[in-house]
C-alpha cells in the first residue's frame, strides 16, 4: 500500500512524492533499531508529519562506497562531537532531524554508527542548494558539522551498527523512489496518449497514424503482469493503465521477441 501511495503521488507531483519517500527513509532507523524510550519520544511526531526528516549517509568521496565515509563522531562526556561533511541531502536545511551516519572507530565498515541529529544543533550548517534539472520544490544540499555536539541518547543502535542500519533503510528507500518514478512515467504516458488521441493531422488523430499505432509490435504486451504471489511486496502490484511495456532484455532488438 505504501508504494502504491508513492506511485499515485509521483504521478501528480514528483517532488512531494520524493519528500515523503525520503522522510520515510529517515524514520526507518529509529523505527527498527531505536529503544522504546527513543521511539516514544520522537516517533509519534515523525509518523504524524509534525517533524520532517532527512537522510545523511553519502559524502563527496563516499557515495556508493558508504564504508569509506570519513565524517567522524568522537565520544566525549555526555555524547559525541561530530566533524565532517555530508552531500546530496534531500530536505537539507529544512528538515527537523537528520539521520546521520558517522565514523566512531577506524575499523572499516564496522566503525560506523547512526545518530538522530536535531535541527538547530550548534555547529551544523548547510551549503547552497544544488541547481537541479527538476524536483525544485525540495532542496538538495550539503551539510557541514563543525564540532557539533550530539547527546548520547541520540545514537540509534549500538556503536558500529550504523552501516547495516543504513543499508536496510536503503533497501526500503530504493523501492520508494522506484514507485515515484513509476508514477511519474505513467503520468507522462497518460498525458502523451491523451494528446495523441486529441491532436489531429491529415484528417485523423495522430495516434491513428502508422508510426503511433499500427506499427506497435504485436508481441509486446499491453500491460505488466501482477507480481507473483511469492513476491516480498505484493502491495506493489501495478495499477490499471492503458499501456504498460515489460522491460526489454539487454540484447533486445526490434526484430526479436523478448
């Protein structure tokens, strides 16, 4: 159901859908690895939309290779001092909390921990929003931590557990963004189909011309079949649509059936 909601939002306003998806991604760590006290304190406002989250994992030199991150959380009395930078943060500078992953030891992938950093934390600043081609309704920024203090009770999970938390959250988050993209693509196809039926040239609708209609390969299906019963996400079944084309294989050619 969650993915279907994101798909419908994406079909109407992709920026809003992405913001909702990223917020869900940001809540994941607390919802799945937080203590009861942490959940009772912060999760109700998160899930109720009273507070909006952002996800802070990537760094300029550590995108896909998240284990290479260098932003450091040094343990001090009562908590941690954070120093370093993060990149490509959706809702950056606007969010109420930041799900941050920082290095607490030099033991590679096992030296990363997760923190819930509130907005307004002294020493936390943001760069200029990225100049993107789209999704202008939501900012994407860098974040800079300059000796920012985070109380110990805002660490989520144990020290060194950060990377597994981050990756499990991304498993969910990637599905959310895929649902948004599906909704956006479906809306574009619906608009194009409606226009092709309305626009006339040479005495008939352009959809009735050979290049738009009759040359469509008969072996291409008009809809994607629903997810099999064994799917991990049965709620992600495709919604009804006039035209759906299943993905082509890497070696596909116009003369070859899939």
